[in-house]
């Protein structure tokens, strides 16, 4: 049987204000939290900035017992645990970087059967470890296992863009604890991925047990643009620096000539993220921007944990010299920085979902923000080769593509089509990709709405200059692109 709800559930608004310092819920947050407190399984698909973490954090504060949060990224864990502890919530994380004294405390806490910890963030890999599983079984026998929250749940599905095999083993939770509610959360899942997630986790899809919440992928405060360019790094660099200096100049009052002149020499205070694929390009681009007096710092896996933690903390705090993070993909998931004013994709991402998720890290405060993607067909070919080289070449029956590779190829194909489509609203294209029946259009918040004719001319000039002829077909698919 699910845990009995605490009496304090009757005032979740008070808990929201007291513990999380928020005055109101965002749309659907209240309904999701109430469903969780009622012991339902819950599936949440909502855009970046929705506030998905609150949907399992607030019930964990109210309910009896411990909530296990399964997350794929250490940076996400550290950021959320730090924020929760700052709010007076006993939250901890158990992963490869957890110091031994803290690791011992957590295991001893679980061994009591009545843990003091309210939220424990763990990796999917840890969930397969016998020692950890045995502790959870003990907690469950004492009726203190409140719920399981699976963040970034698209990683469960082989049709998801960021499939992780360890996520498939999470089926153990429903098999072992059939009465413990499970909450799945993601920003990027189509109907096929949603079905795969619920089937893998063994969720009962009857309305009496499972509540599903999906929100639109539309982020009206984001300006979406594709910038067509050659493969030359200098072309992108000059274009970006010119744009950024223009942004800073426009922020200065028109009658403050001295400040306007200074803005042309030094750009500061505009928080942003630049995504690229290569660690070396990450370092070189950050160094070049610093040379031009722009506060940029690299962030990638080759850096030490201490260096990454310092960079992240100083960027989140908006310290001088830490205006822009130049990062490889996966940076920013779960990072609580609301005033990111721009996200730039220096190279074509590997998937449509990855592009949407990363672009969505801009404008979490609801204010206007800018997202643009530099697109060259050399990048397209380079990324295609990377996708085709990654993972097993064949499916389980020995023929065709592996299911996940097939999904990744299709996703990249759709992203290429999105970049080269000059006939529709960018926001509408995003919503269509995620299967929305009613597709909203933006209020001049994309390059097509702003200047449709100019967009066509820019694409023609940018791609023809590379020696290519447009191969766009019905639906934006590139059949000959995948023929090799």
C-alpha cells in the first residue's frame, strides 16, 4: 500500500512559500504534486524551465519517508542538493564523487530503516549495486520508501536521444516494490519514447494508477534563429562577437556616449552559453573570447572536478569574468540559473532533442532570450559520421541499424530538415516534432516570422557558397544524405 499522506499535505501552498520561497505554483505543478501525494505513478513531460524538480521535491518534504531521485548527471545532483540543503531540506547524493565519510553516513542512515534523509540523489548505475538495493529493501519493510523519481526519463528508452543501458535496469524498482509510486520526468519524449518508458518501468497505465501530464514545447520568450555559415571558424567568431557587442551596446542608454563607446571595446554582464562538440574547440573559443575582453570560461569533461565546480559556481553567481560558459553538450541540465540571455550552438547538435533541451536553458525567468544555431553542411556531414560510428552497427537480429542508432539518425535527420526549412515558424516546427496536435506560432520570435524572404536569401547565399544545391524534400527529409 502507498504511504499514508501527512496531515500537512492540506497546505502545500504554505510549504511552497516556507520551504521553497516561491509564492505561486506554475501551471500543472499543483496537480502533479497532488497526484504524487495521492500515491499515483506520475509521468511528466514538460519544457525546460517548467520546474519539474519541484514536483518531487515538495512531496518529499511533506510526506513521510525517503524519496530516491535517479539522475544521469552529477552536476544536476550537486546543484539541486546544494539548493535543497540551503532551504533546510536534508538532501544528499551518493555517486562516484561522494566522499567516504558522507558515503558511510548515508549507508548507516539507510540501515536504520527510518532514514533522516528526505531526498537521496543517485546514479542509475548505483541502482544495480546489491549493497544499495539491500538497504532500500530494509527501508521498504519499514514503510519508509516514499517514492522513486526518475529524472531525464527519456534515457530509459532505446528510442530516446540519450539512451543509457543502466536506465533499463530500473525495472527492478516496480518488480521489487510494487506499492511504491514512481515519477518519471523529461522534457523530450515523443509518443514512442513515452510508451517505451512506461513499459520498461512496468507502470500500470490505467487512470486509477498512472497520471500523465504533458505541456507544450512552445517557449514564446525564446527567439529561435538558424545562421547559415561556412565551415570557417572565423566566420562564426566574427559574426558572434559583432552580435554580442551590439547586444551590449543596445543595453546602454542612448545618451551615454562614453558607455556606448566602452561597450564596443568590452562586453560584460550578458550571461550565456555556447555549445560546441570538441573539447579543444571549447578551450580555444573561450580563450579567443577572453582575448577580446569577453568573460568566457570553458566547461568540459577533461577539466578537474574542482575547476568545473568553481567555474559553475562563479557563473551561476554572475561574477565578473564569468559571463559565458563555452561547453560541450550535456552542460546545464538542472542548473538553476534563470537569467541566461542567450544560447548559441556553435556546431550542429547530434539530435533534435539535444538542440531543444540545450536551447531551452535560455530565458528560464520568462524574459526574452536569444537562441541561434550556426549551420554548415560540413557540420552536418561531420555529425552524421559521428552518429553512425557510435554504438552497435546492427540491431538484435543482425540486420539493419540498432534501434537507438536508428532513432538518433532519424532525430539528426529531422534537425537538418529544421535548419534548412525556410517555409514555416521555428516554434511551430519544434512543437510538431514533439507531436503536438495544435501547433502554436510565435509573435515574431523566430527568423522566419521576422523576415521570411531574408531567411530564404541567407540560406541560399550560405549554402550555395559552400558548393551545395538544396536537397530539401517533402517533409524536410534528406534521403540521399543517409544512403551511404
